[in-house]
């Protein structure tokens, strides 16, 4: 489970979609299954699909990575709350050895 630690903007409360989008972008770090001291990885895009609103403060983000030896990978993150899964985030990763 995760939640944003910092405000969306000073003096402004984030709506549920903005909060979930911010956290969905964290999937690349959560699900990265490589040793960062040996591999450099950046996410180059984010595809976010929500089929229901996730209104609570906390978001469940189980993530996993599939990587190739050709320098790319894909992170898949489920997005949910106490009501169950409500979305999916996919991130393309560009990877290189350090």
C-alpha cells in the first residue's frame, strides 16, 4: 500500500485520479527486479487504465517487471484499494548496464 507523502500542490488537495496517476508512476521503482547498482533503468512512458475510481488515501500497487537482454523491459502494476483492483499501469523501461 502507498500514499503520496507530499501535497499535490501547495494548498491544493489532489483528486483521486491525480493521486492514483502519481502513485502509478512509482510502479517502475516498486516492481524493478534488477540490481540498481549494476543496471540503469528509466521509464519512458506510462499507460494508465482505471475502470473504477479509487477514492481512498491508500493505493495497493503490486508490481512486476519483465526484462529482456536487448535493453528494454515492461513493468506491470495493478492498482487497487480496500474495494479490490480498479486499474492497471504499464511502463516501458529502457535498461543498460552501468
